[in-house]
C-alpha cells in the first residue's frame, strides 16, 4: 500500500496543474497515469487556453471585463451553465495566470487577434484578447520524459497553425532549427512545461497505472485501487482528484449520453470514462452529459502509433474560398466557416420522418483553383494528397462519392451565384468575424476571405465525420472543484477537473482554448482544495 496526501488521476493539463497546486500548498502528491505516455488529449491539442478578462489582454489594451465575460457565457448557455461555476472560472483567471508564471517555466502570451467563436454575441470579442498560448518550449528540459509525452512533435506556435489562422507550413530553415533544439509549441509545449515543474518538485508520474475504483470509508473517499504491471494495489490518500479526461472512446457511454452522432474521436484512446464510472459508483451527481467539444474530422490513411483514430481536424479547408459542404442529397446545409463546435449542431440534425441524421455523412467539395492557391490537408499550395476523391467534372465527382449529380451541380451553381452577389444569403457564411479567421489571409478581413466560386476542374471531395475533441460531462462540483453527490452535498475527499468534471461552460465553446482554459483554472482550484483536506483517514483493505 502506498500513501500520499493527494492522489491525482491523469496527466493532462488539469491533472498536472492540480498536482502542482496541491504540492505548493504543502501536500505530498502522487500522480497516476493510465497510459504509457503522459499528457492525454492536452498533448494532442493546440495548447490554447481561453481565459476571459485576463491581465495579458488588459496590458495589451484589450477592452474586456468581468461583466463582458459573464454576459458572453450567459448569452450562449441556453441555461446550462451554473452561474456560480461561471463566476468562479472568470474570477480566478488572473490568479491562475500569475500562478503559472510564478510556479512553472511556461511563458504564456495572447494569440493576437484570435476572435471569440461567437464574437457578435453580447460581451464577445471579435478582435480577440481571450485566447492565450504557451511560447515555444524546448523538450530538452524534461530529459528522457520528452519521449514519454503523447502525440507527435509539433513545431508550430498556434498562430502558425491552421487552427490559429496560419498555413501550418514552416520555412525549411525554421523547421530545421526547431527540430535540432527539440523546440515545440502547442499542447506538447504546455504539457512539457507543467511536467518540468512537477519533476523539479520530485513529482514523477507513475505511468501504466490505471485507477479503477475509489476507496471509501464511512462516506469519505480515502484512496484508490490501481491496476498496473505490478498487479493491483491501493494508494491511500486524504483526497483524490479525478482528471482522467472524458469518455469519448467508450461506445456504451457515448451511446447512452451524447446527444448526436459521434465517431472517430481524435483524442488519446485512453479516454474511456474511468473517472466518470468511479464517481458514479460513489453517488456523484452528473451534469452536462449530453455535450462534447464537437469537431468535424477527416479520416486519414494509415494507422496512428498510439492506436487512436487517424484523423485530421477539418478547420481551414472548409473556411477557405472555393469550397462548400454538402449532404447525401447534394445540398448545402450550414455555414461551413462557423466554429467547429457550433458545426456539431448542423451535423446532429435529425430527419423527422426517416429518423436518419440528415447531414451525416457529408462531404467537403472544392475545385482545382482551391488546390492551386491553398493546397490543404497537410500539403502546400499547388498539391493535395492522392487519397482525396477527384474527377474532371462535377458529374464525375458525384458518381465517385455517390451523390446525385443534378443536385450537386445545382448546389454549386447556387453557391457561385451567391459569391457573385458578394453575400451568402442562404447560411450567412462570412458574416461573422470568426468566419474570416481561418480564411484567405491574402485578402482583407471580410466576406471575400471565405467566399469564392467553385468552377475549375478537376473537382475534389472528402468525407466529413461528426466527431469531438472530448466529452464535457461528468460529476458536478463545487466552485472549489469538490465533487457533490446526488443530493448536492460535497463528497469528502473527492475532487474533479478538466473534461472529467461537468463542463463549467455548459454547451458553450467560448473561443479557442475553451477546453483548456477551464481545465487549468479548475485544476488549480481542485488541487489547492484537495491539499487542504487535512484529516488523515485510516483505511483497512
């Protein structure tokens, strides 16, 4: 049996921040990771944190406020955000940024100009100021652990990536320098910085240690049962922080809880709802279970090293001019340039008679001029991967992918007419400042950055799959991250953060980093509160 004051389950941003926070409050900490590698879905992410009303923005002259932040969240919530949780999130943003600066080697700065995902809503920021990212970080600082961080190397800052409005392609000399110095950005940089801080404090995560059941004595959580290559053991503690990620890779849980179709999630395959099941067994109240961080993806050829789904997020390609999305009827059905989470609602539309999802499957269609100007799917301008379907004519393309040719031709003709008029009167593409962000940067911000005709063959199509970055449901918590039971009473000794908790922002994806912003804030709150669980409970096993 192993003892600690605080046990943290998971090594994504929420878990590592919780571990550091608990340690800095004087607690002995053990971190357990189910996978052989650390970082979870955070390590696969862009590493951006959405932090409204933050000090970095104020220093940069951005006009933001607590009222603006809360008004924005409230305007998007549909009643699903608990006001006290939203207030706790916003009120601890600056404190969390200050703590990161003082207690980790990370240098966090704004992603200049990155608009909120719904900037026209009350309190929204079309000019950005709420999305922050870590500066490039050398993984040499974590030594041998650099090989144990999940995901492939990522040499880009967010603003250089398609997610941040860039092309995703570095100049060869810049690429070479970053490779030689093991310099990375995004989620792996965020994980590496937090992990460095943990290792400097003597907190070394135990990998391949899967928590399977909470240990409870007279209603108090006082440890966890763990399976590892060494067998089953009990880790005893005064407090347990669940930061195990979501349940997107468990087909039973996704079927029973999620609101719409979801397949091929791009996150780490270890996200199978372990924390959710542990919390349910001890009577935790659940919240936000139908929601996820929705995203469209495209299936890639080959297999991923970690056994996860080999997919690419569909972001820039559906926003650039000279592309549209169509369903099996060959018709457009949405604003293609809308933020990826909001696009989920269009992909979840249920036909009232057939009871099929009307827009799944669907396809992104684009022309050769698109390829010449922009490339796409990892290729630079002038080229496109050979696994993408193509044909010399629209009718031929329809035959290749199984679409009604007359409908597809009519849809493209209608689109070209709208482009000629300079406005998408059908679905409003290009009306929001967000629509321009991943568009054509060679033109001034506006409708022209996302509107363009489809007219020059050959023509191309790729299937678009409704997926998610992670789920958003889990145990309800107090503002300090303590899990509550079905009667609303705190469960002694149990805390949760990140995608393992009931999402603090409800159905809302406020802006880039909407997952990681709340994760680091509530990771810190949960870790600090867990460290203050002073009473040592004796457990007989």
